[in-house]
């Protein structure tokens, strides 16, 4: 093949925010396919906090990305050539495609890739956001990990992000009073006016802890936790006896070299149930995805994406997650879908 593949390979393990210099941008020809392989042209990359975790040599649920390896990332693309019995040219595929233009995938890894409808009923970016792993994470967090009931108070941190924004809307669909925590008045206004949250707390405001107390007069029954740190501790202090925590992420720690100590005795005092989870825990996500697609199509859930362009910009685009400068799902467009 005459195709040229650009790849971002991890050069050094970042300290703090990610820098371009932490990666080598390499170009090499796409190899000829072997029997049982198929070639995916990457269209969109999902920019997730877990990308930053994978760059670090720390204990985690998958091996860290090795120095010299293509940066691991979830994405979506089209099959442009195939010698596979399971994937044909034109198929739309979602899975770990990495920070590159093209991914050569072996059939032995096919269980890690989902074949999507060739012409889906929602936009492609939404398949990686509200109807993808972000939405699926929110769905299982509030239906299986910490099921929220009608009339209960649900607090969602990082509520204007890809997972939090969907979690809050699912909470409303389940009849809960929903309080979102986000950074800045614009995001807080968006949560209430556009997404239907009952209240929003700006953690950047000086009086945010008092605002949280005012927004949760009956306490907090369920905490959908994405942030950790001071935000998590403040929410735990508001929880009712027997409250439940769906621990989805600890983004406050991901770019920090230190892990601040914290007193979690409140978990004992209030007999809280705290359960960490990953969307990858669920082998069959079809039911959740179908329900999410239906909610988006009917307008019961509003999907929003922040889309940036250019593979070479991936390291700096990822930092938007930690700077709080995106709203909804953060995506990187690598190529247009010209199929």
C-alpha cells in the first residue's frame, strides 16, 4: 500500500499537563495486510482522562503505555481494506485504535472492536460520547452501581463533562433531584437551563461549599463522583446515612505528582457504600447503547461535543480535560468520513 501512517509514540512520561515534547510524531508506510487483518482509517479519537493515566507508570487496570509505543486511545473509524472474515471494507468500527491515522488490527483482537451500523442514526461523534462509553459509564453507574431512586438527591461532579452531563440527565429521567458541580458560571447555567439539572454549584466560587449545602437541604443520597479531592470530600460530608457513591474517576489526581492525604472516616460514620467501576466491566453494552440512542433521538437526553482537529494536536487537546475548557464530550477529528 502507498498509504502513510502518522503515529504519536510516547517518548517520555509526562509530569503534570501533557506536552508535545512527550511524544514523537513518526511517519511510516502502512504495511501490506496479512491474512486475518483489516485496516481502519481513524476518524475520531475519544479524549479521556484515562489517556493521562495510561501514560503513567503506576498500577492501573491496563498496562501503562510503554515508551516508544503508539499512544493508546479509544476511537472510531472505517475499514478501508480487509483480509478478515469478520470485518469488511466500509464497516464502521469502534475500539482502541490509538493516536494514529491508520490502525492495522488482527482478527485475534476482534473482540476488542465493535462493529457499528454503517450509517448510524446519530452523528458519529455522538457514538463516542452520549451513546458511547461516556454515556454507557453514566448509564451503568446510576442503574447498577449506585441506582438512584425517584425523589432522591443525586450529586454529579464534573457535571458539564462527557460522563457527568449524561449522568445528570439520566438522574432526571429516573426522577431524582440532580445537583451538578462544575467550574464557572457559564457551565453552571448550562447545566440548569439547557440540561435540566435542579441546581448547579460552581466549585471555583469562594462560597461553593455553602452553595453545595444550600442545594442539598435533605442531604445527598447518591454521589456520581468524577473528580475526587476537595470536591469529593465536600460531597461525602453532605451524604445521608447509607448513601451510595459511584466512583467513576479521580481527575483531580491525574496530573498531580502528589496524592493529598484525606480523612475518609466519614465513610464509616455514615455507613456509605463506595464502589469503583469501569464501563469496560460490561461485556455486552448493546442494551445500554440502544437505550441511550433512543433517548438522544427523542430529545430526552441532549448530547454535546467539543471537537478539535489534527492528530498532531492530540497532547494539547487532551489537556483541555484538566483545564476545564471543554463542554460535553471532547473529541479529536483525525479524518473526515468520506466513505
